[in-house]
C-alpha cells in the first residue's frame, strides 16, 4: 500500500484515539451513576430552598390567630395564600388591610366556571368598595359575632337583594326569620348520615359529587340554605329534593349538629 | 411491550436499555466506514446500575416512592393561587408566557357545542389581575348565557414514557426512580427539542438561565415530605398529590374512588396526572 | 437587552407556554444547509460512482461545495443553543434514544469522509503545488501531502479505489444525514403538521433537488465570473436530474398533504384554516406553485422543444433558482409552520421574523452566506475546473 495511504490511516487512528481518550476524560462525575443522566443533579434539585412555607410554620409566630384559623371554616386556605410566600427562617409578612377586597375576591368574586358549591359574591352589590374585614374575619370568615347577623342578611335577601349567590345557581333568598330556634344536635347526628357522604365530617370525601364541608358551619347558615333549597330560591338538583323532605325541626337539628361538629378538614 | 407492568421502574429501564442498544446499533452502522466515532459510544448502563441504598437524596429513599398527581376539575374554583405559588416557589418569571402550571377555563355559551377557552395568560385576564405578580380570571361571560363552564388545572404529566426525555440529546432531562421527570439545569444545552416533543405544552424556555424549564412536582419539597406548592395552597382541594405505592395515600384513594382519565392517552406517553371531571374538548 | 424573548400573537386557544416559539429562522437554515450538502454530494456521486461523464465539469466543484456547506452545518445549531459551550455534552454523553444526539456523530463522520475524499481527489494538484510553490502556501500544500509525493500509476489506482469507496459510503452517509433531519420532525407525535412517516423521504428528495439546483446556479455563475463558456451538455444533465427528483419531491409533498387532510385527525380544522389562511402564500403559492410546478413546466417545455443555447441555459438557471426558493420555503413551512399551528389544535400563532436579534434575518443570512464565502477561497486553493487543472499539468 502506498506510503500516503498508510500515513492517512495512521492520522485517522490518532484522531480517533484522541477523541475516545478525550471523551473518557471529559464525562462528568456521576453521569452514569443511576442512568443516562447526571446523578448529582437529583441531589441538587432536591436541595433547592423551600419558598412557600407550610401553614404550620406560621404557628410559632401567631399561635392565637393560627388556632382560630385551624378550627374555622377557612382552614383549607393555607396561610401563604393571603400572606404571601415565606422562606423558612424568615418572618411572615402581614397583608395590609386595604388589600383584603382583592385577596378575598380571588376566590369569592362571581366568575363563570366556578363550581356552584363555591360561595361567590357580586362585589359591587355585596359590599361596594368596603373592605371585607369590616364584616368578616378572614381567619374564620363566618358572620357570627361580627357585623350584620346572618338573619339580618337573610331579611335583606328576601327583599330582592340577590348579591349573595352560589355561582350560576341563582340568588340565595330564604324565608326571613328574626331568630332561628336552636335544634337538637343529637337528633341531627342521626339524620346527618346521608349528608356526610358528600359534606364530610371526619374528612372531605374526594369525589365528583362532593359538596362544601359543613362541619363547623354556623347553625344559622345551614338552616338558612336548607330553607332556601326548600323554597326553591336556591336551585340544586341534588339538594332541593333532600331539603323538601325535611321538616323545620329536622332542619334545625341538622344545623345544630353541623355547628357543633369539629372541623377536621 | 408488557403494558401490565408499565409502571414498574425496572421494566422502564429495560425498555430504555433496549432502545439504547438499538441506538448504538444504528450508530455503529452509520459510523462503520470510518470506525472512528464507533468507540466513543457507550450504552447507558440500563438495568445494571440499579440504584442501591437510598439513592442520591440524603435522608430520602427514592426506591420506596412512586409519585402521582390528581386533579379534580369539579372542585377547581379558578382562584389561580396555584399558579402564583408555583412561580414564587420555583422562581419562574411573572409574565404570561412562562408557566410550570396554569389553569384553563372552558365555557360553553349560547348553546354552542364548541367551548370558548382561555387561561390566566389571556390578555384580558392579565388586565383583570391588575398586578404583575398576580393572576385572576375575569368574569367575561357575565352578560351571556353560560350552559356549562369549568376550570382545568394543567401541569407537567410526568409521563411513564416521556417523549421529552426520549428526544433529549444529552440526558439533561430524565425520569427519576420515584417517577418525577426532572431537568438538569447545569447540563442542558438549550436546544429546545424537548419543548417541541411535549404534546401538553408543559415545557418552556427559561431565557434567564438559557435552559428548558418545567414542573418538577416540587421535587425539593416532596423529598422533604412536603406537598408540592400548588397542592399546598389549593383552597378547594382540587389538586391531589401522593405516593401511588401507598394504597391509603390521597392520590391512591382519589384514583380508586373515581373514574379518572388522562390527557391525550393516544400519544402513548402514559401521563401520571389523573383527571376527574374534564370534558371532551379538554386535551 | 431589554427583552429576553419575543412572544408571538395568536388567535383561538394556545397553551400559554407556546407563545414563545422555541425554534426560529436559524432552525430553518439548518436543514436547508444540510440539504444542500446532500444534494451537492449526490451530483458528485452521480459522476464518481455511477459514471455519468456529462457531469465531469462540475463533479469536483460539487465535492468542494458539499464540504464548504458541511463545515457550516453545525453553525446555525450552535448559534441557536442556549448554552453552545455545553454542545459537547451531546457527543460526550449521547442520549441514545435521541435523534438529535446522533447528529454529532453522523455530522462528524460525514465531515471526515468529505475531507478525506476531497484530499484524494485533489492529491495530484496538492503534490504538484507542494513541489513548485514557496512560502506559507507551499508549506500548507507540503503538510497536506503527508510527506509523500507518490503519483505513480499504482498510487493513483489506489486513490481511485478509495475515492470510489468513499463516494459509495458517502451516498448513504449524506442521504442518511438528511433523512435523519426529516426524522427529527417526523418522529414527534406532538404536532400533527410534523408527525408523518413521509417526512424523511420528503426531506431527502427536497435535499437532492436543492443541491442540484444550487450547483446549476453556482456553475453558471462561476462560468460567468471566469468568462468561460457554459458546458450545455453538463447543464442539461443536471437539469434532467433536477426535473426527475423534483417530480418525486412534488409527488411526495402532495401525498403527504393529501394523507394529512384525508386522515383528518384531531386539529385538522385548524390545519385547514392554516393552509387556506396564513400559509396560503408561503405553502401553496411559493412552495408548491412558483417553487415546484413552475420549474417543472419550464423544464418540460424546453426539453420538449429541444431548446438550446442561451435560451436553454437561462431557462435552466431560472428553474434552478425557483427550486432553491421552493426548498427554502419547504424548510420554512415545516419548521415555522409546525410551530404556528398550536399543539392544542384550537389556535394559530403568527411568527414575527426579527431583524437584528440572535434569531434575526440578518444573522441567518450571514450564516447562509458564510459557506459560499468559504467556497470562494477554497476554489482558489483547490481549483476544481477541468481547464485550470489541465493548465496546471
């Protein structure tokens, strides 16, 4: 074989050997440790800092407020949702009061697409430019003990003020009552078995048909809504027939039961 | 391919190993003439390097977990706290073009059989939020008759046979043993082939770091026994996360108690985000 | 730099992340360059392997064109990468399931093959220059001889054997390289516009026509620059080849479009909207109409009439230029078109071509022009013309 071809082959072999040697020298540490990727990258990704702190993190800073939140109906809304993210180790920032209208309406403004079980308000009619804090405590936002009573709200509703609605289900109006009589929680518990399938007590059942969690809800509110279903002023193919089968006393018993049931989420 | 065992990690590695061998064979054929590049290739160790012990994360055994994600679209209230928390948690730019998770709204109005679809990235919704660091759905259908409307949260499906991992030229994106599809930001060359390969639009290009980015199921949280940020903040319990290996985990119960479906099953990717309450037009 | 990215406008519903398009005009240039490489190599092989003697005047020039283009094929890719400095990762730790990882090897192997074949083809000239030239250029040629001035009949017989073998290996090499580029797109199931088994052959045949057309244009241009007469017999042989492969290409593109429409899978409504709307000019008019049908008609007409002389050369030149446009538009319609149709199947995006940015038209034009500037120098170092080498002897 001519000399130039021998030299060409030698040159190609040298180039090839250099590439192979270079390749072995350059492959990064841990690349094939677990598969065709850099094993160390898993360690690095897992070590990234946690930004959105869990609600338990806020407990040591604000124990009393945390307690109220944890036992209230808003205990499904984690602290960071309203208070912003907190890197573990930093002090949680407090939301300024003038922001509450914006924060609350993220979830509670009437918006097409929201399930009917989500309480939604038409902000302009419901409160105008008022701060939500005027009537509601965001850590446990039911109206009892603050602002207008739910009965007063119901009275206003019956006069055609449909500002408080459950999505597309129409306005919530109920027979106006000055004060609903208190029911018997024990009797209510016996009847509540059928309710808890969807509305939970021990835990929220995760299924398509699940409704709002009722444990810890005020008795006024439960009774008010049941009356609304009964009267047909709040529509629901599931709840209307159920409510129509209840007497006024049974409604009060159920309301008392749910009001006294511990909210465990 | 044995479909019954498709979720077993070992089986998956066997498949990859087979593909690896096929790939090397094809490369050897291509390089046969010169015989130079041939030796440079080395098959992935496939099943041989089965991770012993607890894996690469200290204090966490990745062989003991197989993560799964559930979305109950009937519960989603479209509050978008998930999208905000995700961007905060993962340092994603607060603009309408980069999302590790997003929420879509489907609305059938005025008797139409085609839905109107928008997400929080829609200009009108960006305007409704009013702030660069918040997202909000506007109430655009207030004046029309809405026959049916609902929200659908979206995120990376962490597929069993991820198309994005298949096409990555460097192994910068991969499927971890516990089921998360991750991206090595220090190894990615930024070719964006994986963005093209994902049928779900779950990947985006992080211009700041010049690499591809996407949801990791908050791998840095779940390996510390925390929930992903979006699940943590969801006030409607529309997002469910947990260990499929544990029959009593939230995700296992969610799958057992409901008739779940996945997005675009025809791609064969085998998504691991399970949906309840979506609709024919959702994909 | 105020904006790190450019977002695109859209209609209908697109995934939020889709509004920033991952691939821009540089990825249009990349398959175009690769295609020109494969096409130019085909012309050289038609002479070297299949013995079509009429192509002799352009055979060596075709090889040099192929080499210069191939050297610049990785450029658009490297410019496009977010981290070009990590590009070696794809070669050091190739992900064996990735079509793109194999590119480094296929391209590296093919550049090597082209270099060696070119070396053999030009060895007599290199040896002759090494013996006669002084100064740095003489040193350059002497290094290239690898220290052997052997031009004996035995040595030349060996060389011819190697050239033949390399040309034979080069055919599957060049065509495999380009068929693979089609696979990069055709194998993705995420986009209906791309997902087709016909993508590799379409890319392959359009590559062959683009390379042939390029050689026609460059050959006529070089004759004009060197003030030499155009070899009409050679030109017509290239035109025949162009006509035949163009027919194939048009047929495949037609079949692909027909099966896409006929299958009518999810998202077809939006694809039809796209074809009849924003894609009508680039796809129907420029790619299939002016770029493919018109040259077929022109060439058929001149072949039928037996046109000769200046009219024939002009007709072939015009057809070749149109075919180069058709292939560029085909690359555009695949790369950009695929991204303009949303993965949701429910929306369309509009790609806005930038001017000066990294993915802008100016940069892309520079990348496209670079191989030809290199070619201008390379033909000085290694004259591929029959007349020049006979003068040298």
